[in-house]
């Protein structure tokens, strides 16, 4: 699946990849967001097998899914409409130490119901060099 995304980003950089909330996003924009998130994950932790992702209907959520997958980890969805206690239990059961969110750290802490997990807010990530290299993953590693 991520190889197909990589190929689309490389082959169709100026084509639209997403249409979300009345706005188009190109494959180049998508690749940039993936790379920014991937770099942030790599800087925070290179050993996590599962990373939490707070789900919203925005490009950052879709980029977060693939940023996590391109980093070689799997993702655990934490829904913004769930009660914080439920998200906290899910995070604890999955052993999450890192969560990606398009909201601020403070907003995300309220959504996930804990301050014990490191949060990467995608709102102000520095630009990274686009990196769509496929990770070395074991076929038995979880993706989701």
C-alpha cells in the first residue's frame, strides 16, 4: 500500500491527491506532509512499533497515517469524538508513548485523556526533505 502511495507521489506530483473540506491537496503537498511527520517521528523515537493518531477529517490525519507507516511503525487511531477516558485506556492498552495530532499539545492532551504520552502536533512542523523511501519492515509487524 505505501509503495503505491510513493509511486503516485513521484509519478503525479501536481495532480490532486485529496479533496477535504472544499480544498484540494496535491501529491507534492501530501508527500511534504508525510515527510515532515516522518522526520518528527524519527527525531522523537526510532523504536516505537505503534504510534497513536488522533483522527480528524483533515489532511494532517491522512498524512499522519502515511507518515507513521513510512517511519516503519503501525498506528492506533484515537478518535476525537470518543470520551478522553476511552482514548486513555486504548493508549494504555496499546502501550503508546507517542501520539500524532493536528491539534495543539494542550488540545490533544484533553482528547486523549492523559499527559503521560509525548505528542507531536503537526500544526507547526518544520519542513523536511521529501523522503518517501520505503522502510524496512517485517511482514508480521502491525500496520494498524
